C-alpha cells in the first residue's frame, strides 16, 4: 500500500471516528474511555501476576488512570456508583503499590550505590554490606510482597472488583449532565480539574508538609489522566491545549514524585544504618548515602516553580479556548 493510500485510509478512519463521536453525549464518551482502560487492565494483570518486567508498574498506573478518570468525570454518573468502582480499585492500587514501592527502593539504591562507588571510592566491604541491606534484603521483600499480591488476586473480592466495573459499564446510573454534548460538558469538567490542580500546586513549596505535597502530586496526576482520556484513542475530542494540560499535570506529578522517592529512600537508608549499628557495623556510609538523597530531593523541588508556572499557563490557555 502506498503512502498516499495510507494517508487516505488514516483520514478516513479519523473522519469515521469524528462522525461516531458527534452523536455521543458526555456520558457515552467517558464510558468509551473507561472501557478502553478496563480492557488494558485485563491485558496487564496476567503479566503483573507473572512479575514480568515493569508489569506491576504498568498495572498500577492504569488502576490510577481508571480511578482518576472516574473522579474527574464523576458528575456524569451517580456518585455512589462511581465511589463503589473507585473504592474497589483503590484496594488493588494499594496492593500493587506495596510491590512497586519496593521496586523503586531497589532501583534508587542501585543508582545511589553506583554513585558511591564512582564518586566516593567507598571501601568494597562497606559497599557489600550496604548492598546486602539495601538491595538483597529488598529483593527478598519484593518476592514475598508479590506472592501476597498473587494470592490476593485469587480471592473472591478480585472477581467482585471486575464485576463492579463490568456492571458500571453495562448499565451506568447517569445524571442529567451525562446527556449534555460531550465537547461542552467534558471541556467544562476538564477545566475544573485544571483549576483544582493549580490551586493545590500553588500551595506548595520546599517547606511544605508531606501531606500538601502529596495532595498536589495527586492533583497533577489526576489532571493528566483526565486530559489524556479525551485526547487519546478511542476518544479524540480535544487537541493541543488538552495535551498541554496533560503534560503540565504530568510534570508536576513527576517533580513531586521524584522528590518523594528520594525522601523515602533517605528514611529507608537511615533505618538500615540503625540496624547496621545495632549489629556492630559502621553506619557513617549509610548517613552519607542518606544525606545525598536529601540533597537530590531538595534539587527536585528546585524545579517546582517552573512546572507550576507551566501548569498555570496551560490552565489559562484552556479556559480561554
């Protein structure tokens, strides 16, 4: 097939999709996006339970995507029904989070130890001891946590969770807002998410408490997924300005997420150092590693002003569209 024919086929597909979306109301459009996420969850779950590379991370991401989209566009459906779906997947998200947090700690530890070898010239015995506590022990913890995850997915509540989502998709309890034109109503709700993310991002700085940073990070993530739901297949209602919202929300989430990873790693290293001291081992290297993580965490927050500014700009552009 030639390039020109490919282009005609792509254009025809886009026109067909636009024609299909033209008659869909706001509720049907969101359901189309949720169905696509649900299908992806079904594809990812076996790989995650088999512990394939990055599969737990991807499944957790799509659980968050599902919950975020439902939260952002919740006014289109009965509040109790939406809450039931979100609650059932929140439990899965927590279970996946337990496994994923260990994976992240191992990744950060590997990078930090390599830095200690390359730049500090730490004694090989010290490195071996630290690797045993910060990597090897965590690999064992990951194996146990993943086994618990697999066991939990064999329980009746895992099947019940899938049934809750299937029932919602088959016969959702709609509100009058769901009957509104998709472009108008979803645009309004996305704008609401943008304002929410901006409010929370403006309230944080390097001195902010953990809970405020956490709230701003989650708001950025929710904005990203809410925007992506209406610009990606199978829904393509909006273009560049919605993409800008998604990118701005992702940037806020990434900066604050990287900061959180380093803060948690510093705490983890100090706990490991305390155990090492209790066993009669030197803990100076642990404290040095923790202090380096503290510095990296502070460095992440140096980018906060820019990403919040970009978020504000994207939200303003969206409101003036």
